[in-house]
């Protein structure tokens, strides 16, 4: 799936036909220990591009999801690619100038990506296939996409309708919660787990014609895999950008305050009766995100950040074991930026990092919890 193999441990899929359609270092080991015999390292993968890191658009190159075994998927040279180990493979796009990315993969090797641009759409692909499969109704796709091990793909179209596909066909739409106010639309659909729970973000922008009151804000939404109605989660203070959920229904993302370029890592836990919480930020940075959570480990990853115009130190990939402080992942090269976007239960974390020559490269941290450390401020 999007943040990992999501995973070989994601068994017992409960998707009944009706519901489904739907500087000094303190090292710290996380609760999900790396696989036996794993060697901690930063593995640099093959790449097509020679991109520099852009804090305003950090995922121009990198590993966006981790599949089973040696499979990982993402973007390189602005094109969707996948890797077996460190070896890069191109995805056959319909035109030579098409741009895109792979954002998810399940344990069966089904990959999900997006062609970007004004005519963008969601597609699926399997290694060795002569062409991608364009998913119907995904025209002008916006935001993210994901797939679970049963092959259900989720995303949304350009009109704000959440969609589910199976075997290349549209299976259902995702309705907003019944109590959603006027002027509410679905802004993002970002993740699905093996229970069939789907994660997204709704946005309201409405001016009451009678009172003149302006209602504006975002909040997370969960569509339960059992077919129950959509459930709204308590919003963060600003914009609630939910990114991923695990098999237990734990949700990670970030609060974003656009004018100040402020990011704060955020989490929500079932039964979602209480507001979400933040574990804080890496002690060397004022802001940060969570982009993914391990399917069963509780380990979350993202990027510690500064405002692009006020950087004291470069952005850095970060990891939170689920308790205690947020930790840093080692840089590929000293004083060079890095970012994390995916995590697997086998200890891998995928992302991108700048090497000594100043080039952004897709990377995987192996045994990541054994590499994570608390910097000395």
C-alpha cells in the first residue's frame, strides 16, 4: 500500500461485497525492531533525474511507498518508477511527455500511480505489463491514492468525489458524513487499510446568506470498512492534512498553517472520540510532518522542516516510534536535506536525500528505528 507492503501481515481482509465496494547522538530503538540480520544503512537507489531539493515541493524524487520484498515505488525525473532492490524500472506511460508518480503498492505487486497535469488521472500497473491501466472516473485526479492487499484502490476526482475501484472498474463513491454542513466537499482521499477503512479530508467553505457568517475549515474523515457511515474526526487548529492509517485505525498527518508555512505532526486514535494530539517536533526544527505509519508497528515517519526562507538547518527525515520524542534519521551527506515518505513493518523507511554532490536521490533507510537518534540541540 502507500506506506509499505502494507503488508504481508495485513491478512483477514474483512471486505464483504456490499461494504467493500467501497551532532551528538542518542540512539533509540523503536517498538518495531528491524528484521533479524538487517544491516542499518542508507541505500541509494537508481534515479533518472538530477534534481535539487525544493522545500516547497519536497517529493520531486523519492520512494513514496514500500512493497513486499525488494519492491519500492515512487518518482524519479518527474516520472513514475519502481525499484527492485536498487535497480530502477520505468513505468510505460502513453506519451513521451507525460509526467507522474507511483504512490502505492500492495503485497501482490499491484502498483497505483497518478499521471499529473491538467489531464491527470489515477492508474494501476504490474511489473512486466506493456501499459498502465487508467481508472475510469479519475480524470483530473487530485491529491493522493492508495491500494490495499485485496486490490481496492481509493482516490478522488477533480470535482471532489471520493472513488473506490476494483479490478480496474469503478466500485463505489465515498459520500460525506451525513451531518456535513453546506459548502463541504471532499478535498483528499489518502489511504485504505486491509479492513477496508478509507481515510480522507473534507473542506468546508460557506457563507451563510442570512447571517453573513463565513464557515471555513478542514477535518479528517473515515469511511469504515464494515460499510458504516462516514465519520468525521476532530480537526486540528488549522488545516488537517491526514496522510495515512494503520491496521488498528491509527491516523497520522499534520496540521498546516499556510500563511506561516507551519507544519505540526498530528495523530488520531480510535474510537476518535477525543481530539487528535501531537507528539511535538524534532528538537532541531520548528515544524514537521507525518506522512506515513507502519501497518502494525506504530512507527510514523515524515520530515522536520523550517520555513523555506528561514532555514537554520536543512530539512531532515524524522521518525517517531509511537512514544517519546520525535527522532532524526541520519542524513545521506552532512548538512544536506532529507525527507521520509513511507515506512514498512520490516524496518525500512523510504524517502529522498541529497548526496555530497548536491543531487537529490531516492533512498531507503534499512533498520530505521536502529538508526534513529535524538540530536543534541
